[in-house]
């Protein structure tokens, strides 16, 4: 092999080594856990009180799943310190318009107006902690309490989710 052949072999080896280093695969793997789906919390407001169900979320695997295709298999946990996405589904059973206010753990948020005798919803990302859910514009309605735990479940067992 002449000087040109050695040079060509060295260049080919360099190109092959570079291709191996750059093409080692994705940094994201297909088998990584999918993020947690949104957790629903039902809120009912009557003239006397704000009722929140469930009062504790993110404490353990949910007893029910959005879609029951894997009823016998619990959703696997994921190691995450991200806030929990919570969808508040509210029913205003009063004769007046109001807004929901969620306050606690360094976070405060208020919904859009929920009209009299109408449903409404809004979504928040809540970190682990204790929260007070109150009805703005309803001074006689006693606030409710909501606790967000640090458990997060993967949504990998749920179909039709991103």
C-alpha cells in the first residue's frame, strides 16, 4: 500500500469514527416514562360552603384511571419533582356569579367568572403542598382544603394521550 492508500485508509477510519461518535442514538429513549396526565378535582359551590372532591391528590396511585383499559394494572410511578397538573371542574349552584381562588404553597390563582347555576373549569400546575379553595364573591361560603402530595404516576398505560 502506497502513501496515497495509507492516507485514504486514515481518512476513511476518521470518517467512520466520527460517524460512530455522532450517531450513537437519541438522548431520549422510547421506553422512558410518559408525563403525568392531568388530575381532575370536582368543586361544588353552594351558598354555605365550597366542597372539593377528592381532598387529597398525588398522594398515591389514583384509584380510578381516565380510561379503564388497564384496570388491574396500576399506573407506574415516575421520579419527578414537577408540579401536578390539576383540572378543577366546578359547579356554581348559587344565584350569583363567582370566581374560584386557589391559594397556598406560595401559589395563588383565580379562575375566570363562573356564572350562576353554571359549570366551569380551569387548570393549574400545583406543587406539593396544602391549598385553600375559596369562592370569590361568596363571603358566606366556607373555603375547602386541598392537599397535593408528591406522588406522580406515568400516563404510559393510558391510550389516546400525548
